[in-house]
C-alpha cells in the first residue's frame, strides 16, 4: 500500500528501510524520500516505521528506542 503518494513510497519500502537500519523519520526521508514533499504522510510513515522497529525488537518495555 502506498504511504507517500507524492514520492511513491510503499509500506514495504519503509519496512525495507527499517531492516536496513533506518530508525527515524529524518533517515527515512533521506533513504526513501517519504515525508519529503507535502508531509501529510508523516504520521502514517512513522507508524509503519515504529511498528517495524518494534517487530525487530528495537524498542524496550517503556517504548524507548534501544539499538539491539
């Protein structure tokens, strides 16, 4: 599913970026271009990124990012 229509970035693109080490929106923007034009996709892009990082066990029990 497209998350960023302006740049043509899908949820899978965001997941792949997370698998490659992206951990925040700034890095995601540099890697994929998502959130780089109108910015309306930022909340959804961030949610997909966070969900993927949680799946990768990068978040500890209190929700802080930990680089495991």
